[in-house]
């Protein structure tokens, strides 16, 4: 007997509602964009909700209009959370962390606002509001159809059976180790539970206190360096993708050759390796802390706990052996109380590096200017007495009233900025180092051209290549023309670029190059796994925090002890 028209209509309405809701909770990401991609998968969250509606109507009766609105609002929120869950890892290459990412959301919005006009921001806000309103209306219509079916006795058993079958299949597949990603969308409930756990751990550090393991042994001297300056250059977003992805290898090949020629011409040598960063696509501070302290900071809670300790670092290690320690950090634009952990003799932020030129976007100071200012203020061969005065040095013995006293060697940490996502604006490269220090080094036209260059979070590779060209260009010129001859330079990527550049499932590896003129120090690193030249081996030596002990041993005057990266 054919179904009555009213019954057929209700069946079609229910099926359409389930299909639409499932599509909204099961889509994937259309990499490398921020757009969703329809996928033929089932949503565990949807069918858990269907069972909940059936149980509610069996217990309390049909859902009221107000109740349907509440359920629709919750379902709309679930759709947005699912969008975040599948989009953020695709764009950044790492899962979202509500506690840490939430603290920097406003800074990210400000940075993005640098590249948009007011009307564009207003249009984006209005479009977002309209999109949310349409989403809620669509979800409410679908929820109403499912709620009506759940309140109909003849549909309650089939709906409950369907939901139970989906949940049991997902659970059985998970328990037996089968890959459930092809058939099932990642449950939003799982992501919410994980974020709740992260928030709980972040608000209570007691659990983290047991996780912070032992650090490296800072029991050596630095005699092998012979008093040479040491510069740790954290190259923003310089990842192993530049060595692995053919498009990027080709785009950077000539720059790498130019850098190698500059090293050869200056009598410098280089050894290279890969290490695994504790972070991906952002959160550079985790990499800085891992490298400087030798502590695994992949868990942000461990990083937060580390800052509460008196653990030694490379900064304190060099200070103990007579070095003036400098944090050259032009990216800092607000108070940084965490910096007290490192105890730099001088901490130069965006306001006191001496930059007098026009600001280039959110980060304001071009890297090429930053290195020129660093060269002028801290790396010239002038005596240290006048400059050290008033800087609040921890070790008073480093000061000297004698203008003829030997210059105090420097240990400098400099995180670069221009290659930060979204890899815009890229300032013009200036070949004249004297012009870099002038207040009028860059014109309004220079800044406007840089700021109006196309910006894309969904196709960032061209901009990334431009930014990497700039980084190689200024580093090559500086090493060729100005860098102290006997300086030891450590260039290390802090993390891979965002997932829009790397693609899915990229490694967390980054290159590290140690450049210098002391054959003995470089030979020790080569014996520990580094490779001569700018091309490291394809396999990472180990985690970034393990590099710290290797450097401590390589810098020591005593050659009797050798180290390897921690497993």
C-alpha cells in the first residue's frame, strides 16, 4: 500500500533534515583554503543528538518551540566548533589550543587588520553575522523536522536504532584499531573534552610539576669559543619544507648558493642538521624556550611551568662565563614579564632598538634594519664601558671604567619577524647598510607598496617565498660585509610555516645551521651528526631541546666528553 502524501512528505522532510545536519557536521577542509569541503562521512554527534531527542520525547513529550530554538543554537555552535576543528589544523598545521590560542586571538585579529581597510573589516563582520543568521535558520528548520519525527511514536524506534547502530559501529571500529576517519567525521564532543582538559591543566599547574623532566648539564665552560660573540638567530617559520618541497627548493636554490658563496668568501664554514621543533605554524616561544633551556616544551603547560623555575639556560650559562647577554626582540610590543626567566643583561623590544623609520605593518621593524641596529649597538669593536653603563648588568665585574679594557663578548638571541605568517608585508631590500639606519630609509611609497601587496591565508606560498628571499638576502649581505669575522652564528628555524604552505601531515622538523671560523667547534658538531654545508641530512637528529646539551659540549674547552641528542 503506498504511503499517504502527508506521511511521504514527513519522511522526505526527515531525510532531508538528517542529510543537511550530517553534512554540516561532517565536512572536511578544502586545503589550502579556509573553505569547507563536502565529504561522505557520518557524524557521531548528530546521531547521538537524535538518540537524545528520542529519549527526551519519551520522557517529557514533544520538544517545545523554545526548546527547538535552544537545541538549534547548540547545534549551530557545534557546527562552528566542527569548522574550527577541521580548519585550524589545515591552516596552521597543528590542533587548536583554546587556552593558548585564545590569549593571542586579539593579536592575530590586529595583525590581520593591518592588511584590510575599514570598509573591508565592516563588510567581513556583516557577512559573518549574516552567515551565522542563515546557519541558525537552516539548523532550526532541520532540528524542528527531526524533533517532530522523534515525537511520533512510529518513528522513535527506527531513529533510536539508527543512532545506536552508528554509535556502536564507531565505537567498535575505534576499539579494534580501524581507521574511522574515512567513514566518520571527528566528533566535536571529543574536541570539546580535550579543550576542557587543557583548560583544567592550564589553570592548575600541580599536574605539570611532575612532568617537567631533568634538563641538560650546564657544567662546562665555553673556552672553545675563545671569547667569540655568539648569535642565536631564530629564523621565523624557516621549516624543513624549504628543503623537501620541490617548489620551495627550486625557489630558494639561488639564495642558498649566494649564502654559501658569501661564507666561502669570508673564510667561514657551516655545518647543518635538522631537529624537531616542539611547535608547528606558530607559538614560537615554545621553540625559543626549548632551545635555550634544553627542556621539552611541546606541552604549553610545561613551558608555563618552566617560567616559574630557576632552571639554567644558555643565557645564564654564557653570563656565568663572562658574556654580556642580549635579547634582541623587536617583535615585542607589550610588556613581557616572562623574559625575567632568562635574565638578559639587555632586553631590546620594539620601542628601544632605536628604529626611527616608518612602520611596516603589524611588526613595524624590518629584519634587515634590526640586524643593522644590532650591529651598530652591540657588535661593533668599540669598548663596552659606555654602552654597558646603566643597563642593569647582573655581573658588575663586566663593567669597566677603563676605556681601553677588552670588549666583553656577546651572547645574543634574535628572533626574526618578516617571515611571520601571513608573510606580508615584505620591506624592500636595501643594499646600502648606511641608509638602513636613517630615519628616511623607507619612503611612504615603499611602505604603501609593501602593505598593499596581496595577502592570502589560504594561498600563502607565493608570499612565503618572497619573505624567505628577503631573509636570505639580508643575511647573506650581513655575513659578507659586516658580521664579526670570528662570530659563531646559529641559524635555527623556530617551526614550520603554517599548514597552508606545508600541506597536510608535514613533519615538525626545522633546519639548524652553525656558521663559524673555528674548525674544532664545527668538527665536534659534525661528529655528533651535523653535516658540512647548508644541506642537512633528511633525518632529524632529535628534538630541539636535545640540541642544547650538544652545544654546551661543543663550546667547552674540555674535549673529553661527547654528547648526542636526547632520544
